[in-house]
C-alpha cells in the first residue's frame, strides 16, 4: 500500500514577494495518479518542491502518508517521496551513474550489498543497466532523465513526484519513459505540458493557473471541456 499526499490551503510567497501558490488544496490517494497541468509560471514546480520539504508553506499545511512535512519528519518524508526534478542536471551530481543512483541508499546507511542490489534493480527498471560505469554528465537528455528517475527508485519511494518528465525528449525516449511510468504502481503526481501523456496515464487532472487550483477532476471530464482548457492555455491531446 502506498501513501497519500494532502495539501491544505497552501500559500507560498517567494522571498522577493511573488505569491507562487495561493490557498492551494489537493489530495492524492494511495496509488492514485494525478497530473498537474497549467501554463508556465502557474506554480507547479513550487508546489512539488513542498512535497518533500525543500520549500515550506508560508501558510497552510502539507501532509504525506499522514505525517506533516516538518523538520521532525523530514527524514521519513524524503524516504517516502521520490522527487524527480525537471532538469536532470539538478539531480545528477556524481561523476558516475552508479554513484548517483547509489547516493540515496548509501545515505540511508544500507549495507553495501543491498545498495548494489538496489542500484542494479533501479537501472534495470529504467533500461540503463549497461550505463552504471558511464559518466552521468556525458549522457543524452533522455538518458539523464532515466538515471534521475533511477536515483529515486533506488530509495524505494512510496510516492513519485515528477516535474515535466517527458519535456525535451525525442519520440522514442518519450514513449519508453511513458511505458516505464505506466508500469510503476505507485502514488504519482506529475507536472506536465504533455496532454497525450495525461490522457494515457492519469486518472485525474488538476489545473493550476495563476497560483491557484482552477479545476480538479477525472481526466475524461477535464480533457473534454474545451472551454476550460482554452481558458487555461491548454490543448486537448
Ligand atoms: N526562486 C524563485 N524566486 C522568486 N520567484 C520564483 C522563484 N522560482 C519561481 N518563481 C516564480 O514563481 C512562479 C511559479 O513558478 P513555478 O513554480 O516554477 O511555475 P511552473 O512550474 O508552473 O512553471 C513564477 O512566476 C516564477 O517566476
Ligand atoms: Mg515548472
């Protein structure tokens, strides 16, 4: 059984004064897959960065698996929530692929053999098993995105939070990433502009626009509402 996300009346103001989230409430049930869509600057990434405590609410509350995201719980929350950044260069900082994927499990103080097992399994899952000894920095964008996902899979997260996973990928890389995500039974919240990805993979859609939740409903209902999509700068797949 995987975990829930509860976001209650979350408001976040950046130090410069910009209100990037205003009174956002959203819950994701165990094993539910929710897509977060909306124009650039809507606040999607800001919201995701709250889910493992990188940002903390200006007001409101975020709860994961029943635990509020606070300093006391941050270790447990980060073990549960696998957050994949939009830009893999923000996630990969070790010279070798193996070390990037091993970083989380090593940090969890797991025995070396278990770390190795987890790295192998995570690289296998993303189809990068032959790249353990490669230099992360030299990989293509699609390969880096896969390795970035492997770095969180190796932690056995109960929740996957993905920020624009298919952005910038060529069609084949995009398709294999979609198949990979589809094969993962896990609570999933994904920010994306890829409306075909939304239609293929997600049961529910939340539209974020101008720092607020503009709509939240079953994918079929949202994607068939042309006026709603147009109003928020979105297109049907
Ligand atoms: N570090 C920051 N400091 C100040 N403003 C920021 C920062 N990061 C993002 N913003 C602003 O917050 C708003 C929401 O950004 P973001 O969450 O990245 O939106 P999205 O992911 O939906 O494109 C934007 O107006 C953006 O310019
Ligand atoms: Mg973003």
